[in-house]
């Protein structure tokens, strides 16, 4: 097994007196597609936000290629430029066209030339099937289209790992499919992905590893066949049975 | 967008520096005299009309004339100065003298104990004593003292109402209109009018049926305080040299051939002033209609009004622009996030200090009237720190920082109103705080706060009228000048209101257009000729008209 790209060690996070994450430990290796499942409020999103430093961990370490990014000396902006993130609420820039959305990070952060940025953006927009809409503003797009643009925007930065924070939760069922299809494609291409999701079928089919979280701790962690087929923990069984029955 | 803004800022800055250059200090050997320009027949302003004695008003296209100007000109000539006329509100006389903006002021400051402590008064340059107008062939024309007017129907000008008591059995009559009063004397309805000398002289020029009774210096005169009669020039407290020189020349005015006191010189200069006033209407019966008056006002003062409106607009535009710049700077600094872990103690401390200063700035300039700020900065800065600002710099400065204080809060609110997701989206692709602000947050903030910028601009158009305290001749000041000359308050106010309304409404419409433009097109071009591409995902294409952005 190769060297892990991301190592999370004893990570804890609390908002005031409310403990959200407790002593989280897990690794992500290059090429892994890891899905994090669990009930709402179990700390999945907070974990992802901590990994991207949108939230400051209370204690513990996050090692990215062996370096602790929670250290004072690390510049969060330059770290984030290597770690893509896709949000539940898309967070496309409302004042820019689709193409501009995918170019701005490349030109401002990676200092690429306009031509290079545009070519790169077009490549990924084509990949997600959004190339006909490059002149549209986010307000003119449907949710599924917005999310595909958001994925293209993240990919255009050539990230080493992509974080997905419930990317399909704000979409209606018809549009979920188009976004999941794009993600499936990405997984096949070997992109390292860390996905928080409620799409159990997707987690089972696509991921190389599934993490089940409950009340801020990792409850169970394993290959999808094992976790879905033969869960070891009572809590996991309960969660999955509730989900499957719905 | 940013480049365009910075170019505009540069141009504005250049304009500002130019205007400072234009209004810079003049050469020496000049006698700067402050005149109100709105006190007929002592002073008024007008356009050039062939009268060679008109004196150009500083920083204005107009000329001043009147009794004040005649005397000021005479004094400058006698003392060997070039005369410069500075238009001032009489409320600013004391300040302007103290700061050296003018060397002397003419009529407008009463020579009482209170004012004598602040400035030095000369001997009188006019005796505006109380006189009586009667019909030349009437029964009262031979009256030799106040008591001879016993039993008369009298009109008393408001400021001399106390004089009524000295006439036995007087029957007071009131008139709203001075010309109606004069007509009443001619028709014997009213027997006598108690008015001041300058007014009586003006009335006599046209109403030859009338005569003026003057009891000045006799026991039978009205008892009026000397300060109401003696119109004096004033100089800066302690300027003994100028005071002495002026007194010597002014004393000559009041002396006749035999060194006795005489009104002769005063009356002849006053007569000149009255007859040379192009709008001399004391005696004209008021028959002109509303429309006639409007036309007359417009013909005479059209340029004055438009120049005033231009000044108002210029100050509002420059003030609002720099106000927005200040507002964005302050608003942005107020919303800088603090990273307790990574930011150094020094940076955080510095930020806190800067924020405290900005907070204080916002509170002070939002919490005090602009008129007070204007006086404080224009006159105060000169007194306390010896900073000489010309009135234009001061006006731009005052309106800018005043607007900035309001805009700071507007921008702060605008930034906070932008969804946090926008910031997170930018952070997630590695943008720094500055990049996020410049590319993502501020453009959206700008769009959100345009209505508020429009508000501020319209408020500025109206509120610059208070800058007349620092002698800015804006639109409202031009109204004051016009009514000072023609006494057509209603008509002039109508014109001025219409001009204000036009400016604000045009502004409203333009801002709406800008807002729409920044809102973007409802449609976008699909960048493909493959019609099949359109089918995917377009089933939920939102009709732009129905998105909630349109109802904001």
C-alpha cells in the first residue's frame, strides 16, 4: 500500500461545550474513494470542513503528505488550493458566468494564463457536460447543473484530493443521477475522493472504503461489501436497516 | 471593473488638485471685504450690465454692487488697495475676520457689546436712522417732531415697533406688502410710515408724491438704540492699523464743508446704489403674475440658478464618489476575519486599533450634523491647526467624509448580507481573503448596495445646501441671492424646488438602469450549435422573470 495522502490523528472538534468530533483516526491513500455515512448530526460534514480548515480543529493532527496542516506555519489558502471541495449548496460565484467560475481560481491562485485557464476549464466543463452553458450565470441553472459546474471548478484546480460534502442532498431525485454519474466517472479515473453522502447505493458501488460515523466517533470502517453486507456493530446495523427500509 | 474604478478615482483626484490650484491664495496689497450680497440696497449680486463700478465677486461669475460696495471701493481707493469682494453669510463674518479670510466686513454685523468683544468696529459708514414718510402735500408734512404726528394712522416697520409708543394717539395699520403701504399713503388711507432711512430714500425715488421727515439729532426724534442706526464696518480684533486708516476716511464722509455732521455724502451714495440696482422694485406696484415673476427670475438669474445647480451636482458627485471609496475601505477593514491561531499578536492589535479609530469616525460623523462639521472643519481647522483650506477643498472633504461614515455601515451590512457559501466556495479553491473580497464578495456587495448609494447621492444633492455656511454658492444659495434682489420668494422657491427635483429624479432613473444592467441579462447564449445538447438539464431551466432575485 502506498503512503497515505491524508492522515487524521486524534482529531477532536467542539463548538463551545458541544463536542462534535471525538478522537477521529483514519487515513486516505491516493486513489481511495472513501465515503462517510451516518445520521444527520453525526459530525460527517464537520470532519470534512476540518480537513479543509474551514473549521479549526480543537485538538489532534491532520497530516497532508506527512505535514501537519493544523500547524501555525501552514498557510491555509495554499493548502486548500490542492484540496478541492464540493459543497451541498454548490457555492458557485453568483457574479460570474460558468466559465469565469472555473477560471478564477486558476488565474488568481495558480497564476495560470487566461488562455491556459480557459482551455483547462473547458476541458473539465466538457467532462461534466456543462460546456454549452459557459455563458450562463449560476442563477440561471438548475441545481444539478450548478453542482456539475462546481465539480468542474474544483477539478480545474488539479487537486490531489476532492472532498464532497453531501453533494446531492440539495437536489431532487432526477438531478441526483446526473451528479452521481459524474462522480462515478471521476472515481473510475483514479481521483482520490472523500465523500460525505446519504446515497447508500452509490457508497456501496463506487467506494473502496466506507466509514460509518455516529455521535462524533467512527463507529465502523471497512470495505463496502463488508460494511453493507455484514456490519459488525449494532449501531451500523440499525442505521442501515432504517435506511434500507425507507 | 476595478481598473475602471481606479481610473475614475484618479481623474477625480486630478480634478480636486486642479480646483485647489485654481483657488489658491492671491497676491498682496489686496483689501478683501466680506459682503452678504443679499441685503438691498446695501449689497446684491448681479450679472454685468454696463455699470463700470460693479465689482466681481471672488470665485463667482457674478458681480456685486450696492451701498456697501460703493463705500468699500472708496475705502480701498483711498487706502491704496485693490478691492476684492468675498460673498459671505453675515453669520460667518466674525469667523471669516478671525481667520483672515477677509480683512473687513461691511453691513450685516450689529455694533453691540457682544460683537464688540469679537471684532473691532469702525465709525459708522451709514446712519440708517428712523424717518417718517408722509404725503408731500398732506397735513403731517410740517411735523417737526414725533409728537406732531399725534392721531395719525401710521404704518410701522416691524423692527421699529417700539417707536409707536412715542406717537400720541397713534392708530397702527399693517400692510403685508410694502408697495400697498406706499400706495395707501398716496391715497391718504395711511398718514405716515415709520421706516429706516435707506428704505425711505428708495421709496422717494419713485413715489415723488411722498416726503421724508427726519428728526435725527433733535429732541423730537424716535428713541432707537444707536446700534440699530449706525451701520459700521468691522475688522479683525486688534487690527488697529486698518481700523485707524478706515476711521480717518469714514469720518470724512460724515462731515460737510464746515466740519459739521451731514447726511449729504451718505444720501448721495445711497441714491447711486438705489438707482443703479437693475431690479429696483420698491415702488413698483406688485401686479406681476406668478408666471411673469418666474420668467423674470429666470431671465435675470437663470445662469445663477444653473451655476448653483452645477456646484451642487459637482459637490454631490465628488462627495458621494469619495464617500463610497472611504465606505468600502472602512467596511472592508471592519469585516477582516481574525485567525487567532495564525495571525500575529501585532497584526491583531493593529487591526483592533484601526477598527476602533474607524468606529469612532463612523460614530462621530454619523452622529453630528453636516453643518456643524462644515464649520468645525473649515473654520476650526484654520484656527486650531492653521490649516488653510479653500472652500472647495473643504466642501469636497466634508461631504466625502460625511458620506463615507454612512457608506461604511452600508458596505459592512452589504458584505454581511452575502451568503457565507460564497466565501467558503472561494476559500475552498485556495483564494486568500483579499482575492475573495475583490473578485467575489465586493462585486456582489456593490450590486446589493446600489440603492443605498443612490440614497446617499440624493441626500447629498439636498444637503449640500448647508455648505452655504462656508460660502459655497450652491443652488440654495442662488435662491437666497435671487430673493435678496427681487423679493419673489414663492416663485424663486418654486424654481429651486423644480431644479432639485429634476436632479434627484434623473439620478433615480439612472441608478435603476445601472442596477438592471449589473443584474445581468435574463438570457444567455448557449455556446453550441448542437441542439441535442440543449435537451439535457434544461427541463428545469428557470424563467429569469420568476427567480427571486428579480423581486429583491
